């Protein structure tokens, strides 16, 4: 089934989205379609339910605009519908970074491809590359040899009894390339020839399974152009390390954007930069961040071309833990910065189920509750009685102390409604309550709940029958932290807002003050009630879900 295209989370303009893995990023090659002359590469890195896609496309005769992750594979007969949208190319080529809400494992099934579309003629494809099945690809880094200045990486992807080998390395240094027996410190004879590497990227399919290469003792080795007896770079197959990909945002109207991937190499880090060419020259890792750049900490290679790489004498961990940024300088005017990206701790994602959910029933003559029920209610009944939901999440148990919250969204499922489209808000609760213990009969709404038991919340009491709300119907902030339009029986999401972020941050910092939200419907007229599934619902997958993006402390 085709998914709805997701909005790409392109963090250009100085804001950074990045990924840290237990392995190197996976690279795929995009090959030309319909005689476009356009090729490119895509680097995929993932964490949790998100995948970072760093894309670089060459200029072609047709020019590209839209870029998508499609279901299926690149043969035209096999490409299916659009699964996820990626950042578009306004000038037909260049570099981009997108973040899609899909885990890398869900994409690496052998059933997806990245495809670019001709500008103005989206039905004409200009380039395409298949995303390899998970477990069927391996990326390794290439390290400089003999002072060549050449670095890069190689992705090996299983193709049945064969393996596709994609080499991406600094151009103009090497020519011949091989898979050798042995390791980079003990290179032996040639096991498999690879395509020429005089350009920045090459691809070869060899007659060996990926498993045999990983389980054997092999290395990818590049030879100096014109002097093949001198090796220019090498990488052992099966070597992996942590990596970090950040976006570079435009500065000073330069028109430049791109990405940088930092890969751990023991006590050093490999830094590969891909940015809009012809704009910058000098590049450095600076102290500070893009808003307050300090002095140069590490020099990087010339960035006037499509890509560059350099090895710096610093561990990846120290760069992440410190305060550093990658900064590119305008060619010919180095005092003017052209693009920048902060090296910061990685975003993580926590998915939390509700810890407490309940309903307040407006019945002044009695005390009602439904804490153990399958549903909670918000709105006004046909008879003019108000229903208000209560919901809370144990933030402190799911997110490390000291983290910085950057995004919050809440999804709840409506399973019955008597309302037309109506707006429902989340209001921060200001007094302590706990989930009730009783389960109302029937559909739990019109039946007005069950008799409240000691400690249960009700319309007049936050803890029956010892502590009252300051105001009947609950104590809550007058302004909503977020609102969403509810229309029909389906899942609905309250998208992230600064107030939702502030709420969750405060609950993380002060767990004792976490009283959750009150779900407030339209109470200006009758017949606006919506019924939401709770964590106790018999459909266990349809309960409330809070998704929190955060940066660990």
C-alpha cells in the first residue's frame, strides 16, 4: 500500500539534523534515466524511526526538481507510488539533506528506490538508485596512503551471487582500483578488479558474494594515477565505526548548502564534505557554533569541488561532546562565510504510551469516573453535559535526565463521534491527579461513568473525596499548548508546538510537577463529543502515543 508522502525535514538555513549510528552510512548510486546524463549518490543514516538522506545530484541535460523515495525498484515497470518526499532541487542539481519519518530498517527491505524527476515534467525520471536490503550492504572508509590526500568510502551491496561495489573517493588522485587479499597493512594479490576511480565515484559488480568478502580477509585498495605501484588509499572490508551526518546551511546569501559526514577512525575522524560547488574554498572545524564561531580547531580540505575529505586528529566523540561547527568560507573572500553546520549531540526519539488517562464527567449531583475504561471523552453531549479528558505520560522514565526536548507530538485515535469537524485542545493541567480505578458500563460516555472510588478524579475532585479541584472541571492552563482539528473516526495528531516542547521539558526537569494535559473539546454547543481510545483499549495498538525528539545531555 502506498504511503502518503511525508514532508521532508530539511534542516538547511543553519539548523542541523543529524544521525549517529553503530556503523558507517550506506551509500547508493543513482544512475541516469531517459538519457538525462544525470547521476548522483545518496547516503542513508538512521536512528529510531527516522532516516537521514544526504543526496548529491550532478547536472544533467534534463534538469531535476522533485526527488522521491518510491516503492519498488528502478526498472520503470517496477517503480511504484511515492512513499516519501525528499527535498526538491530548485536549480536541477546540487546537494540536499532530508529527514523522513521511517526507520532505515523499514526502507532497507529491497522494496524502495530513490528517484529524481525532470523539472516541469515530473513523469520523466532523470535518475534512480535502489536502496539495498537491510543486512545486505556494508560501508567502509578509505584512508589516505603515502601522503596522497585521498580519502572516501566504499559501499558493498549484495546482488545474489554477486556484489556491487560503489567507491566514492577524492577525484583526480587514483585510477586503478582492486579488492586485494589481506588487509591494508598486509596487502596481497588482486582478488577482484574494480572500475577506474579517476572521478569522484565508480561502480562495479563482481563475482563474489558479500558474505564471502566479509568472512574472508580482503581490502579495497586504490592506486595512484600514473604510478600504480604507489597506493593512494585503502579500506579493510568489515571495518565499521560510528558516524555523524550534519546539514550545512546557507550563510550570507551564498546559495550554498550541503552536508558533512564525520566517521570515527580510532583517535582520528574522517570528515567528508559535500556542498554546492564553486562557492567556497577554505573549510574548517571551528570552536563554538554557527551563531558564535570561534577560532579554527581543525583545517579541512578544499571545498571548491563537489566533495572533499580530510582526516583530523580528534576523536568523533570529542567533536560531538565539545562545541564545534563546520564552516565553509567564500572563495576569494574568506572573511565571508558561505555555509555552516553545528556538530552537536544526536537527536534521539522516544515513543511513550500513556501512563494515566481518564475522563471528567460534568454531573454535580454525583461523582463519576472511568479511569479503567477503554475510552476517554471530550466535548459536549446531546444533553448538554460536558466531558473532559485527562492524559499524562511518564516522561522522566522514557527520556534521560538532562536532555533537551526539541519536538513533541501526540497521536490519539477517535473510535466514535457525534460531532462534525471540531477543534480540540491540549491544556496543561496545574493540579495533581491520578488515574481512577473504575470502569463504566456500556459505551462509557452517555452512561456518565461509574461511581468514583476514593482517590479517583471527578468533576469536582482531583482526588475523591479528600481534595477538590480549585475550579470544578479541572485546574488547567487557559491557553492550549496545541490544538488539532478532529473530523471522523481515525487517528489524529497534535503536531509539535513550542508550548508542547516547554511542557515536556518542564516535566523532564521536574517529574513531580508532571500532571499531563486536559483534552478540551468544543463546549460552546451540544453534540460535539469525541470518544478516544485509552491505553486500556482492547485494540492495544490504538492507545495514545507521545513521540518526543530530544538531544541527550
